[in-house]
């Protein structure tokens, strides 16, 4: 098959129209095909003369979609590059947005037919657009195409630039919610990106603040999902879910109150509270796919962190044994696990059977943590002031001594 390559000598639009029209009508025979192809070319030419770029794009997309399965990826990229370039002919941002919607919607309609190529076309279109509204719309189409077409790996790298994208797009809260939730859903399908999925799901829930109960109620299912993802995550030990109104609504919800209680146990209580909860709600735990043994492992680590936060920097081995419900010979093993997970920095005093903690991760950062930080800063400030006073006093003594020596020499 002949490959169409646009050249700079002539406008490539009409050759593309003829190329796709010929393929579209190829099976109809020359007697039927030629009049149809000629008619399409004349209509395209009229659109160009009249500057009806949206109509021209619609005409070209119809033929291009028909030949999508019939041509090579190289041909498709050339064809759609020409179509997407029509957007550069529009000076009005509203017209550009309409063009972006027209092209990207058409491209996204068949996500299972060459999804990687369709996604590439959307990326090319995105780069040709100038308006932030147009770019945001195309990016959302690309997200959904990647999810539905199962080509997630092609779009995941772009998530690293989301913060800069948000500044560029300057979108409202509702669009941000849609964006964050869609990204979270995309990452959920990628088993290696569970932590990132939770991060964007959290960003989604954070956008619900100050709205009425009806609006916050829209996020109820996602709030439950965030709690379960946090509990399941073997390497996530801190979150701010308890402070979010979208999650707080679960506390008094007839269906999800126990889910909120479970979150509260993982963030504010110790292993004994979890074991009591699990004994009374084992069916609920299984319904959410929570594995009891995994939950015990996580709660032991979080309980050890909690001990480090409240036991004045020194934790007796016996207290660790009782709190974690383990044997004597397992105490140091769990301390090492906590160190490996970067939850605590500590030294083990085997002679005195205590752990000396220099730092531990906070499970939540609420009023208690702010108070503790305020006390530490006050202490450091006092220590620095005392050090400065000592230095100044020593400096004064030294200067006085030097002055006395000078007088003695004279």
C-alpha cells in the first residue's frame, strides 16, 4: 500500500481527503466510488475556501475513522497529523475547544482498536493546541482512552507533571475532582502503582471542604475506598484521612460507620483494639478483601511507632512484647522491621532491655503533634539562646583578658 507523506509544496488536506475517500469506497467499485470521492473532495475544497474548519475536520474524521483498521500506523499518524493541524487555523479559543472536542471524542470512541496509536494521536493534538481549556479536555480524553483501551503505561509518566499542568490549565474544583479521581482509577489498574493511586484518591477527597452534605455525599464510596486502600497498603503508615470532611461523614453513616472505626483504630490505637474489632467484624473485613494476618503485621508496626511517640524516647522490651503480643525472642526482629520501614530511628540497649528512640513517624499530624512540635521548637530556641549567651560571655572574658595583657606590657 502506498504511504501518504505530507509535503510542503502543497496543502496536504486535499490529498488526505482523496486518500481516505478512495480507501473508504474501494469495495464499491469504480462506478460508485469515483463520484463519491469527487464529491467529498469538492466539499472539502469548499470548506477550505469558506474557512469552515470545523466542518472540514468533521468530514475528514468520518473517512479517517472508516480506514483506521485498514492502514498502517505510519499512514494513520500522517492522516491525523493533517487533521489535528486544522486546530492551528482557529484563532478563537472557543472554536479551538470545539475542534479539540470534535477530534478527541472521535478518536476515543473505539478505545480497543489500536489504542496506543489513538493515544499518540491525542498527545499530538494536545501539543498543537494553545488554549488551556482545550488542552485539559484532550488530556481527560486521553486518560479515559488509556483506561478503557488498557494502555495505562503510555500515560502514567505524564502524572509527574500534574502540578505544572494544573497551573497551566487553571481549572475549577469540579474539574480537579474529575481529574484526580480519573488518575486514581487509571493507577488502580496498574498493580505497581497502588501508592500513587492512593495519593491521587486522597487529592480527590481533599477537594471536598465546606460544601453541603449532599455534595460531600458524592464522595462517600471513594472515601470508603481510600480507607480500605490505606489499611491494605503494606508500606503506607501515615495519612490525613481523619481530617477530611469526605471521610468524616462515614462516622455516622449506618452502612459505613465500621469502616470509619477501622480507620480510627489504624491511625490512633494499638493492636489490641484491632484484634477486638476483627473478632466482632470478621465478615466485614473479608467483604473488603482485608487479610487478617496482613492487618496484624501493619498494626504491630504502627503500635510500635505509637509506643515511640508516647514513651519518652525509651521503650522497655517487655512493653513491646506485651503491646505487639509477641514472644521475647521476636522483640528485636520487630524493631528491625520498623527501622527497615523507616518508621523509627533508634538504638537497642540489650543490656538494659530498652529501645532508645531518636525519631519516629507520626501516623497522623493533629493537635497533639502540633503541640509536641511547638514544645520542641521552644526547647531548641532556648538551647540556641543559651548557646549564644555562653559564646558572648566567653568572648567578653577573652576580650577582657587581652586588654589586661596589653596594659601589663605597657
